[in-house]
């Protein structure tokens, strides 16, 4: 098999590997694809990801075979362009670009204009007839290569440029003449020689292989590793390298460079969307050096901007671009994110990929493309990342609330966020680790800031357009972002900032609205999200295609209502202890816990009974006949105990015991390892009267709601932390006895289920026997993970991230189910449970019930339902549909 594939310039793309993203990376595969469908792509070649993996593993030099293949591919470019690499009279220049399977900021930045040296620069000047262009290209190349390949401080180069401009009284780069650039090149070479201890490599082949090596090395850079960890990208994919003939957007007023989307990536609207710059190169547009211009006349007019749009300034090239947009959307049946360059009025395509989009845009495009006949419903379902829905389910700013607007920037990523100002990524991470909400405020962001953007609620930048790093990354992460708010002036050394005329400092509260670009002082109130429209349509399609039911974990009527709005089909987990924490009841709970004997406990439980019954009446009423799984008391009793002296004093008043006595009792309840202590069904076994009261409250409530609403209420009573059949046998008998009593008293009867959580390895192993006592299992995967891994959920934060970094776990096992380990127990318990009770109902109610990867596993295991927290219900509905497709 080949390690190098050529594209463009008449190259054949018949080897399927050349267009396979896993082999040639996303960028390389799409360049080949575009060339294949006849679009203008500068010729080039791609070195495979396999070579990267080999290079990183062997730590060895490039093989002769690889060098030979690359030499042949380079000859292809030379022949297609009609110029030779390193030719001092008319040199071929190339770009060297990284490109992994998925687009991945954090890897090596692209090197442009490679192949320039002291000889070829004069050849370039002569051949193009443009001295200024040649020396401008050379200085760009020296700076880029030094920065990304040689690892020299780019600040030195920027400083030298600033000084050069200042000396000459210039304001813009465009004022620099050929002679000025030539002089700067000389200075750059001195900077390089000083920093490197040897001169800049003049040999063009040394330049080329140096850049290739840097691309491969960058796969293992810290930046790339952080990005991979945050985005669940495996470390063994490697990156491809693309070497491509340069086209020049910096050859005067008939040349330009730009980035574009075939639809609006923020709103999803069907309108071309993009930014471009005349007489510019490469990343000038996204770097925020000059303010980019609008692509279309309509967009320019809507923004009330002056500088001509591309549609107006270069109608021919724009027409060609619009034709390419249509072709690409049809070809990929998806919205495309495109990079292009116009060299002397001729359009060249440099990149296309499926564009990142906000959740709102993803929904709109998916629904509209079905309408346009571009894709079918199933594809539409698969197009939307379930986790991204999260962005839509959260509140937006209340339009009627007063706003103290400080300034307005670009609406770079929608959603609203409030938080304390932080001025760097590390502070963002630190403060958010302390549980504070923060807004990261930077001049502009770079890949080094990603961890801070992740930790922040939102991002505000002073510079950069809609396609700047901050905007693109924030949209991908679902963080609200306002970019290019030019009236924000940051003083890092004093940890303060000025927004317009207002002085602020780190720690001050602000609110940003990524949908309008507004930045406001203080915290602005929010309103609930809109769940109809495209969201409703896509959810309907998802419901049609999924097999598993989706329930919710909820214990308050408010949560139940919210979950039902989000489409929950029942309660999968109602944690009754949450009702015990209520301030008005806690003293009765404490009285119960601290009682000396059963009689004392019963007296306190009498007080709790009507309260619990009222809770269940509300829940059954809210859920209107949908199934409700109610778990009896689980946490260790000491969690409810008073802590402060004042609380003890209050309790003494209520119970009539003195404080010393209460403190002694509290001490007796102390446990060394409460997670494995006196909790769950162990409470029910030792203090049956507690579970008896809860069962009674449930049955009385169910009878009452059934009678008043006329609707069938079928409570599902769940016994937690069972490890043996006998435990469940005893407690089931208790529940059944209580039911009979209540039914006799009420002269009524109703159906109910008794089941258990599978959350101990022993329970999973003994599932066959346990199923003889249980009509349902609900996998409590939080505890099952904790007990199977022997990792305390509450203490794991200290080491789990290191475990994930080192690849010991692919993801945090408390967030995404450890399928190969814990998953085995789930599979086994499901099999054994079904073997003794074929119609046993199976569900999952841990955090994992809202995690798409875990939901996929649940589908494969054949569970009947997943249960997720209210906000995760739509995510689970969509993920369940995707899993079923
Ligand atoms: P990224 O993955 O960060 O977008 P790219 O490899 O796409 O990096 O390149 C960065 C910039 O350089 C883009 O604006 C791209 O259009 C430009 N560029 C890359 N290769 C060439 C080339 N051969 N000719 C002109 N511009 C190029
Ligand atoms: Mg880049
Ligand atoms: Mg690119």
C-alpha cells in the first residue's frame, strides 16, 4: 500500500484510500474529493496517518521508501504547476498542512510559502513581476516557519515588524514597501540565527522535511492532547500531512482569501455566510489583523457596513464560488465550511469540510434538508449531536429584563451566560473548580486557552471575527461567545479591564448574550427555552425511530413537570431521601434517627407519613398515569444529622432530649466508610418501620390519586442496594403486607410492582435468583461503577483526570459507562434475570442514562428504558433513536 497520495493537477483518485479520512485525514480526503468532482484545487500530495503513527512509535527517521514516494509526488506537483521546487528562477512554493481524521485545533499551524530562500525569493520576484509580493511572502514564511517548526518566540518577529512600521511612521502592514520587507527579512534572519545558533535553513528539502516532522510531532503536543481528551478523540489515530502548491491571495487587488459556510452556522439559515479580505493570505482573515469584509451584498447591507462585499467587488470570482457552494452541498448533502483563495481573479478551493454549527443551526438544517429532499429522516436524526441539544434546553436572557449594556461585539456563539470576569485560562479553570461561574475575557483566544474556555460559562474577546478561534471553538463546545468587542481593553498586570468608559476588574459579574453580541454588567435574568419548531419536529422523528423508552430521575413536582415537557415517559428514579432533606421536615427526620428505640422511631415516623403521602400525591398527579419508580430510603442516616451547635440546640427543643445526649447518639452513628455502611436495604432490614411508613405513604397516595383522577396509578417500588435474594424476600413481604393493610383500610386495590436496583456486583452475579423476587431491575450504575471499580465517586476527582490522560480509562467512568468492565455485569445480570423471569422489566437510572455512548450500550443490551435527569431527557430520546438506527 502507498504512503503518499497525490491530488489535483490531473492526479487519479481511483485508490479508495486516497479519499478515506482515516488514511489521508479529513483535509486530504476532501481535497482529493473536490479535485475528483472537478473543482479547482491546487495540486498536492498527502502523507498518510499511518506514516504518522509509525513515525511516532518508532521514533525513527523517515524511511527511504517514504522519501522516494514523496519525491515522486513532488514531481507530480512540479509538472502540474510547471515550476520546480527550489528553482532560483521561478520557484514552486508549497504549503505544509496537518490534517487528522477530524478537524482538530491544537496541532501544528500551517506553514505557507515554503520553498523560499535567499535565491528563490528573487526568482519569485522576477517571475511574478512583483517585488513587494515576493519579499512579503518571504518574511511571512520566515516568521511562520520559525514559530511553528523551529519553535522560536513569535513575539520577537511581531516586535521587529512593529518597530519597522513605527520607524517609518506607518500604521498598516499594507504601507510596507518591497524594500521595507526586504530589510525586515534581514532582521528576521538575524533573530533566527541568534535564537537557533545557526542560520535559517536555506535548503528547500530540509525545509520541507522539517515541516513534515513538525506536523507529526504536533500530534503529541500538549495542546493536541488536551483537545483530544476533551473531545474523546483516540490518541492512536495520528495526523496526515498535506503538501500543496501555493496559490496567492496577496497578489494585489484582484487577489483575495476567505472562509465561507454554505449556510449560516449560527442560525442555520439558508444563506451563504463568510468573510474575506482583498490582497491577503492564509489566516489573515481569522487572525484579526484587518477587519474582514462581508461575502454577500445582503449581509453587508444588513450589517450597515461600508467596505464592498465580495459579491460586489469580484462578481466573477464570487459567481464561481456560489456555483461551488451548490455543488459541494449537493455532493456532501451537508453544510460545508470552505476555505478559498482568489489569485488574480481565479478561484481556488483549499479546503472543505462539514461545518461546525450551533445546536439551533444543526436542528434547522437537519429539518430543512429533509424538506429539500437532500437527506432523509434517519440521516437528519443522525446529524444532530444529542449532547449539543443541551445548548437549546437552557434558559436565554429575559427580553423584558433591564440590561445595563456595556458594549456590543459580534454574536459569535449563541446562548446567554453570566459569571465573574476572569482574564486567563488558568484562572478560569481554578475558579470554576471552586464552583464559581466565570466568563473568560481575552484579547483573543488561541489553542492554549481551550481548557479555560471549557471551564468558563462563556467567552468574550476584544478581537477576532465570526470565524476567529474563539468563535469556532466556542460554537463547537456549546459555550456562548461574543467576539471582536473592540471597546474591551484589558490590563493583565493589574487584573482589570475597561469596557467603553466603565472600569471593571477580575471577579466582577457580567452577562454576555452570544445571540446578539451584547455584553452587560451584572447578572441578567433568564427565561425558559422554546421547545416547539424544529426541535419538536426532530424529536418527533426520534420518537418514531427509537425502541427504548425514556424516563426521568425526578423527585419534585417541578422537576416532573419539566421532564414531561421534555418528553419523559415516566419516572425511572424517585429518590425519596430528597424529600427528607426538606427544611420543614428535617427535625422529624432527625428525631426518628436519634430515637432510642422502635417506639420512638414510630412516633417520629407518624409525623413524616402525611408529608411523604403529600409528596407522592403530587408526583402521581403530575405524572398522570405514567409509570413511577420510587426508591425507598437509601443514604446512611448520619447524612441527615445536625452539624452546628445551633442545629443541635434546635433539635433538643423539638425532641426534649438534652444536647449532650443527642451528640452522643450522633457519634454512635458515625461510620468509617458510609458508602459501604448502614444504608439502602440494610436500613429497611434493621429498621423495618421506616420502609413500612414509606410504603404506606406510597399506597395511600396511589389509592387517593387513582380514586380522584380515575386514572390507573401503578407504583413501582424499588428496594436499593440489595445483594442477596433473602434481603429482597424480607422487604418485599413487608411491602406486600403494608399494601394489603392499606387496601383493606381503603377498601380498594391497585396493581403495583416490587423490584430492585442492581448496584452491587453480587447482585449482578446473583441476578437469576434475585429476579425470582423482583418484577423489575433498574441498573444503578453510579453505585455499580463505584463498587465494581472500587473507586469512590466522591473522591475520584483527584486522580481520575490523570487516569483519563494516561489512557487508563477512555473517559470518566462515572460520566460514560465503563462498558468493557461494568458493562459485563449489566449484560450478565440482564441475561440471568431474564433466565428466571423472561418478562422482567429492565432499565438504567445512573448518570449514564443521559450519556449517548452509554445509551448505545443499553440499546445493544436490550434494556426497556433509560432514565435521565430532566434536562437530559431530550438528549436521551435522540441518543436512543440514534442507537436504534
Ligand atoms: P487549518 O486547519 O488551521 O485551517 P490550513 O491548513 O487549512 O489550516 O491552512 C491555514 C490557512 O492557510 C488557510 O487559510 C488556508 O486557506 C491557507 N492555505 C493553506 N494552504 C494553502 C495554499 N496551498 N495556498 C494558499 N493558501 C493556503
Ligand atoms: Mg490552523
Ligand atoms: Mg483550514
